[in-house]
């Protein structure tokens, strides 16, 4: 069983508060999140191969896309647990489970770095765009290894390099230039924290996972207009959402104009078509590698 720390941790408390605070925006943009993430989810399920009768855990679920799609794959007899360390996010997933009528799916509030589940309790672990946002990804990966059954599989996706994801990189660059402060701030885990494929591979291998493979997946960002891109990205970007919302009107308008000019290079007759790339890593339990 995971040993959960009881020592107060200001950074982790700050991160939990931050993601709880943007859950409403994630619920409001649910259709977009599903559409943007479907290509990634499909690849994750292809690599992890959930089968009838197996137990699947989704970590850092956000709105719960991968877990919801996995539930029919493990029926009959299987179970999916969809989890996040922000209860407000799991509430979104719980509502979706009820709406979709998935009797073999449930939700739990779980911390990726301290997974409160028994050793060897899951056949498949999925984590879409979550591992890069924890302060200690190696510790989180060790927890994933611990809860995998012999023969268990894990698939994790993270965003690739910042320079290859201008849909968000431009926002960070513009805020840095306009406000004169580094964005994201030093010491805060952010979407590009594991954007190097070699580093992601090392994190999983150091944690004791086996047969680690990391590949790229193209994930372009399309929006009908610059306004749609800005409003959506600013609302969903956890580390930035509050800061941008708190700006005075004049500063907010200047920032938005600067960002629109920077993203203009990706304007097409049909709207914005911005490059994006994510990394998808797969691995197995050490016992599976020995078989």
C-alpha cells in the first residue's frame, strides 16, 4: 500500500487548488477537450490493449476521456477507476459516467505521487497529460509500477517540446514578454516539463518499468478564430488561468493583441491551424518483461 505523507506541502497544495479552480472551465470546454484528445486516447488504448475482465486505472483524469473509452473494452467482468487529485475533476468524470450509463466505471480522488491503492491491483494504467504536471514524476512512475499486476501495462502521454507546440508556447512567450516574469515560473511543473523524449524514457526506466518505448504523435490545434484560440487556451491553462483573469482590462487587451499578432503566422482561410506534438510512452511491469 502507498505510504501517504502527512507533512504539509505548500507546492502540492498550491497545485491542487489551481487545478480545482479551473475544473469549471474544463467542464465548459468538454466537447473541445474530447475532440482534441481523442487521437491521443485512441493511441493509448491501442498500446495498452485493455481486455475483458481487466482492471484499468486512469490517473490525472481531468474530464476522464481515456477511462470512459476503456470501460466498454474491459466488459464483461472488468472495471475502470477514473481518478484525479482534484475532486472537482472527478466530479466531472462521475457525471459523465452516469450520463453514459457505464456500470463498470467509478471515480476516486487519488494523488499520482501517492496512489492510495494496493500493490499489484491493476492490469492497465493510463495517464493522459498528467505526469508532466507533478513535482516528482519519478516518484509518480514508481507508484504506477507498484500498483501494476504482473503482466500489467502502462501508457502515458505528455506534451512534446515547447517550440513544437506554439498553440501554448506562444501564450507562455507572450505573457513572459508582456509582464516581464518567466512563464511558467521556475519550480512549478508545467505542460512541457517532460517534453524531451529521452527524459521521459529515463523517468519511466528509473522507476523500474520495463520495455519503455516513447513515440511522437502529431496533435495540431485548430480554431475558427484567434479569439477562440485565446479564450479557450487561457481558460484551460491551469498555471495561467487565474493570472490572466486577474489582469486589469487595459493590460489584458494589450496581452491579447500581442498574442494574436504572434499566432498570426498560423492563420489560414479556414481559421488557425497550429502545429502540436505529444509524446506517448508505453511500458510494462518488470514481471511482464521477464515472461
